């Protein structure tokens, strides 16, 4: 192995301390320059082409924004839409093409906005509807798209529909929710989503004298999708957002819409699929819109339908949320399984790839507090076939917080840290939720010009893949190895071929590929060597992308 493996490679700087990787085992190759943090003009032009037209979402990099925690503009300690607008240039520069906004509707905030009290409006605390219009205009002016969260399974108990429905058994909205005389119903076989939301999915409403079904918190009664009036009311709400310029939807737990008697069908009844097809048909009457499903854990196949009539994308949680379970051979298996599942998706389906979100622990936490592990996970996320969704703060390695306003998931919802010092550039007031630790060190200000920082790493990796369709839509295939501590896969688009090799090990790796893909290997990202004999060498905690020609 060449000098590179003998040289000390700092845990947090594998990517930038790359040396001598011109080709497979060429002695004396000169040190590789640091990867650029910005794409070339040619890449930029290619990206613009890929991002134009109905398939834009396949080539976009999405960014999940917790608006409440992103940027406060008026000093009330709560992030808002004008604040987000002021950070669009930062996001554009990072390489973000589209935003997914966590719910911004009026809400009593019993579940971070996933308890919607008005589908058609934007909470005043975020700037109201006019602020959304400005956001869409400003984002579109920068060729960025805006996707909103559509929470259709349930509303808040403060929603006027529920307020009316609970009055008695005969009012016009009496059948908008799932009511029962007892705390159960034989045609509703599904229970609560998780321990987080309580042990019973039925709550007594004293006003109506009946129980209502709530899959999540008691303040989130489930809508009754067996009632056609509910279906048309929510489709109207969706239409309102499309008319307002939203580029599509992230659909919250949409597989749960229709309750069934068959527990096997809890997560996606045929009637639910029919409603999703209606939503898709509505979307398709607008140009260049897309929607992504939040599937229940497991295989997302049921969300794609024919590949053209249900979701454009569905989150792949099989790897995304659990990649760090052991960060070992187990992680590699997760990638294998996920790739095998994706291979069975219908033509047209596009995986949405994540390593974190507002529902799970921070990527840094899942990486058991090791930046290098988060970087390796991000490489798998960003170099697999699919559309990546970066969760805000991942790019600076935001640490988990300890404060709680809603529930324990708040540890991954702390305010973004833009600068050193009080308020961290997020607010001039008191933040609604306490900052996580190391807020100075993980601020954009601190990381901006540091060649070793997480932010520089993310910028470089996003620049590396920009405008190159092979990463978003090229074929992917797992490559076998005689070790469990490396994830290796092939990416291919016509004549363009790459082998991605990501180490999960703290030791140097010297392994054998089960099958050496043909071609001379040139390292184009990271550090390593791939011999003609199929031997793969990676530095401790390292990774490499080999271009094969
Ligand atoms: C999934 C959302 O991501 C989560 O945050 C929320 O609690 C539940 N759905 C209920 O809406």
C-alpha cells in the first residue's frame, strides 16, 4: 500500500487529507488536491438541465427544514419564514435544490405541528400565508423548490372539523372522525403507533359522549377516510397548496389513512391506495410537482403503485434510520437489504435517502458521537441511487439537545447554530428550545472556512455529485467482499462507472472483492487503492470512490 495508508489520517479529516491516489498502486503519485467545495461551471450547467422538467426531483438534493428552529427574524425565539428566506443563499451555496418544510400550519403544537388546526393557512408565528408566498417567490427565483408537509391521517383536536364533529352524533361533520361507543371497534384493528403516543388509541370525548380513535397523541384525532366528504375536503386543501406554488408534498404517515378490520392491512389498505391515486392525479394536473411518502417502517414498495400513479418517492428508512445500529457488519447488511428491496421497486420509483430526521436521533448521535462515522454514512446516503434529504444541521454535525418542549424527539430539533455567541445567530431573543452542546463549535461561522469541518465535507461531497446523473439515477449494485466492515457498491450510467467503498472500521482495511469490476481504477473521492487483482485498501475510517475506465 502506498504512502497514504502509512500516513496519519485524522479521524475527522479523511476526505481532505487525501494523498497519492492517482491510480491503482502507482508508486510516487503526487498528493491529491483537496476536493473542491463548489461544483465546476460545467457541473452547474448540467445540474440546471437535470433539474428542469418533470424529473427534477430525481436529481435534486432536498433539505428538511424545521422552520421553527432554523432562523428567527423577529426576536421571539421562534424560527419563521422570513428567517428561512434570509438563509436561502446559504442553502443554495451548500448545494440544496429543494426544501421540505415541516408543518407550518396553525397548530396548538402538541406534536410539533403534526397536529394541524387549519389546512389552508400558515401559522402567524411563522409569518402567515403572505410569508409563504414570499418564500415560494424567493426560492423559485433561486431555482429552488418548496415542498410542504401534508398531514392527512389526523388533524388537531382544535381543528374546526373536530370541534364540530364532537358536538353530537348528527352534525354535518359527525362522520369526519372515527367514533365509537366503546374504546375499540372491530373494524379498526390497528393500535397506537408506538409507546411514545400512549397505550390506547381511543380517547373519551365527554362532549359527544363517545370515544374517538387517535393513532398518535390524543390531541390528534384520526380522520374518517371512509367518508367521501373527508376525501374531497383534504384534496381541496392539497389543491390550495398547489395553487399557492408549492412544488409538492411530503405526506405524513399516509399509509394509515383508512382503518381496516384486517391487521395485515393497517399500514396500507387498498382503499388508502385509491385515495393516494386521487392525490397523485390531482398533482399531475400541475406541471413539475412531486410527492414523497413517509412509509411505515419496512419496505416502501406499496407506496409506488405502478411507479407512475402513486408516489414519486418514498423514504428508505431501512438503512437510513438504523445504519448506526452497530456500525459494523450489521450496517453493511442493512445496505444490502435496502438495495435488494429497491431493486424490486417498479420502474419510475425513486428512493428518498436519509440518515436523520425530526423523528429520530441526530445523525451525530447515531454515529455514537464520531464525526467520521457520520461522514461515512453521509457518503452512502449521497452516493447511492436516489434523492437525498439532508436534515437541517446535519451539515454542521449538530449535537443532540437535552431540552424538551414536545417530547424526547426534541433532542434532534434544537435551533440551528449560525454563529458563535449568545443566540448563535438564530435569534436575538430566547430560543423556544435550548441549543444543543458545542453550539459555538458547530456553528456555520466556526466551520465555514475550516477545511477539516463537517460543513466543508458536506459542501465538497455535494459538489462532487452535482450535475452527474449517475449518482441520482444510475444503476446500483452491491459488490461482495471478504469482510463485513466495508460497504461497497457499483454505480453505473452508460459508460460511466464507479465503485464506492466505505469503511466501517477503525483499522486500515485490506480486503478482497468477490468480483473485481473491470477497468482501471482511479480514485476520484477519498483515499484508497483498488488493485487489478481485486484487493481493496482503505485507510482506517476511510472511504474511496474509484472511477473505472
Ligand atoms: C410522522 C411525523 O414525522 C411525526 O413527527 C409525527 O409525530 C407523526 N407522523 C404523527 O403525525
